[in-house]
C-alpha cells in the first residue's frame, strides 16, 4: 500500500475559499459521478476499481477540459475579450470543448489544429469543431514552441482586424487547469468520505494540469492518495519537472505557500507507443475490456492507454489485489470515430 505521510496545510473549507476567489464561469455538470466497477475489478484480479466520470461533464460530449475552461474563460470574460485562440492536435478534445464553451459565452473561437490525424475524413472532434462554428486553421505547427508561436501570430492578426483577443498559451492554460483540478480533489474528497471509500491510487491519462492539480490538491489537504499519471505524449522537457512547475504555478495563483517538487510526481511514459495521437495494441485491448465488463466507452489515445498502464502495473505488482483505485475517465470519446479502422482491426471485425 502506498505510504504518503502528509499533514493538511489547509482545511477543505479554507481551500474552497481560495478557489472561490478566482474568476470562473459555470460550464460543467458537477459533481461528476463516482461509479464502482465490480466486473472490471474481477477481471483485473483484485483491486477495487472505481471510475470518476469526467467524461460526463456535459459540454459537447464532456471531458476534463470543461473544468479547466471554467477557470480559463473566467479570465477571458474578466478581460473583456470577444475572441479566443487555442491550438492543439487535429482531434483535440480541448479545442472541441472550447468551441462549445465559446458559443455558450458569446465568444468567437479560433482553433489552430496540427495535422497529424490518422484519417483524412472530417470526423470525430474535428467534425464537432466545424458544427460548433469555430474558425479552424489546419497547420503543420507541431505541439510545443511552434504551436505557441502560431497561436501568438494568429492572435496578432486578429487584433489588427479589430478583435479583442485572448490567446490561451500553454503556461497559463496548464496552471489554470491545475487550479481546476485542485477543485476536483475537493469534490472527490467529499464523495469518498460520504461513500466510505479509502483510495490508495488515482490513475489518469495525464501530461499537464489535470494531474498537477490533483497532486497539489492532495498535498494541501493532506490526503494519502498516490496520483499516478500515464502520459499520452512525450515532451522535450522532463515530465516530472514540467508537472511540478505547473502545480507550483497553480499554488501561486491560489496564494498558497506550497511548492511541489519533481520527486512528488509519479508519471509513466512507458505506454505512449509510437507517439502522440496513435493507438497502441494494449490500449485498444484495455478499451475493449472496459466496454465489455462495464459498458463504459474509453477513448483510443488517452484513457485507453491509462487503463493499459493500470493493467500493466497490476501484473507487475505495483498495484495489489487489496488496493482501491480511482480511475479518472477524462473523456475524449468523440475521437473514437476518427480511429474506426484501428478499432475494427483490433476487434477483428
């Protein structure tokens, strides 16, 4: 069992007060449900697995980015902007949720999408981006510095055209995502206490603010939960350094005197496969197992890889039969339809 001796830095009431001081718009259906998975637990050979349904946040098929956007768009509305710019991959769940949120708030969304998509069809999240009325800019700018530069360039062009533009840059976006997932930890704490659950591990697909916020929230509240991220992407920067910095940035936003160190981050790069946005055999097998034991649909390149990581860790003895695991379903299911050929091949249909 993971042993994480911690002392609470703030009470849940005090932390909530800090969070309530931040600009925020209401977009998500909260709290998301926490569901026990008896048949999956049996199939995995022991650990009690619960699923936190962040795929059910309610905004354009849901997902974890809806919580993030509540805080980011709180800043946008406070700034008086009428236009937002975001960039990500071709099948970005983040961009799809931003497009929907922008409609709800009367903003114009401009999306720069990197063309790595395995399908030439306008499918999945990309189809929804068009349906929601976003201006889509398909470019060859890879994620990282090229994408950040492309966003800033587009922002300047739109300003010259007379728009009041808010560019969601990576650093600011991930810090506010972490703030959102500190709030998530408060929600989860209330749910597990009311249900009598004692989690040992929280598993998720994480390479940014979602995981760093959970780590910060657990540390501030003194919760003995081990947050385990299974990254879907390999960054040039060390993932532990990156997530520790994001958590500490969120701490500063919340006026907390808390620093998260890289050795407090548990994140595995072993399950990315050939690269970001590409399926893996283990991930597709995990997706099939979840669907056929619990009727819960994972996505092909994020949550499926996270479950594959959990399954591997059970086989390796990192997670034992007496442990309790909360698996965070971060959403992304619209992308299934862009990966239909990979999925059908794995299913031997």
